[in-house]
C-alpha cells in the first residue's frame, strides 16, 4: 500500500469516527441500533434464565413469588385506599389537588460509555423525551432520567448533571441536590439561617415535579457557609454497583 492511499484511508476513518461521535444526526441511528441489539440480548438472557428457573426451581420459586405477590397486592390495595380517601377529602373541600401518581418498572440496557458508571441507557415504554423523570431503587432516590438524542438516559445521584429539589433536616430546609462525580453528593443553596447538623436526613421536597415529597436521599456528613447560603455534603442511601432495574416516577401526582 503506497503512502498516498494509506494517508487517504487514515483521514477518511478519522473523519468518519469524528462525524459519528460528534454529530447527533449520525449518532442517533447508531445509538438506536445498538440499544435495540442490547435490549434483544437482555430479553434473550431473561427468557433463558426464566426457563432454567422454571425447570429446576419451579416449585420453590412459585411459592416464593406467590407470597411476594400477595404482599405486593396487599400493599397496593392499602395505597389505593389511602389515595382514594385523600382524593375524596380534596373533593369534599372543593380542592383542585389530586393524588394519582404513576410509577413504572424500567430496565437498564447498558452504560452510556465505558468507565462512567453514573450514566445508563434504560428501556421505557411510551417515553416522553420532553420530561425529566425521577428514578428510585428500593424506595430511595437513585437519580433522574433525561433525554439524550431522544433516548432515555439515567443520570445516577453522583453524576454532576443530576439535580433535584430536597429538604434537609427536621426543619425542612430547602436546597438543591447535585452530584459531583464523587462518592458523596452535595446540597447547595440552603439558606444560612437554618441549623443543619451532621446526621440530618435529606429527603425530596416534591417542588420540582420530579419526585414525591419525602423520598429518602441520604444523610448529612458536613456543612459549610458562603455568601448567605450553606452547602452540605451528603452520604447517599443509594449505592448499588449492579443496577438492573429501577422504578421511574412517570407522574408524581
């Protein structure tokens, strides 16, 4: 191969890689195709595992799942009853408020890129790319879901672009939680007149239309003050290193 042909091929490959990486118009079909293949792979693995479990562990698995389903159904009925009574109370007082949340179980597809464990492509039915959604794992806050190239991308708590409104401590001091690509997260813009102590619990405020009020986020490790505000370092409750499924809040009311 002569030098001219080698140089031409090198430049062509560089331009192609650059176009795929930096151009959304070109990048989007590649992401969609790759995510489709990954989703198909996950479904195949899941079907295979279900088949093995059904064949070898059918009896014990059915018993366990039956008991678990009964507990879920009981809790679901209790929550439905409470939601119904709250809505009736709103109507009796001619309030326009209502309680009608919608939560969906979603599955992860893959990390957005190697080495970044705070961003995950996820599979969502009837996805609305114009909204930001709240993500929970075992009843604690795990992060948010944003749109990237019209595909749902989960930003976990530690990601620097993951932000949502919170309350800190028993006095419900307002603040904004944000990741910092570190083990802990930070809560910014807490008014200076609130007393914040180590060990205070951080919960969602529900004022961002992303989460319900009162979902657990973490506990305060330390605080600092600057320019009329406080910043708190938070140890988050969510620490899973093997995320497969989350619950996503599609509608908080």
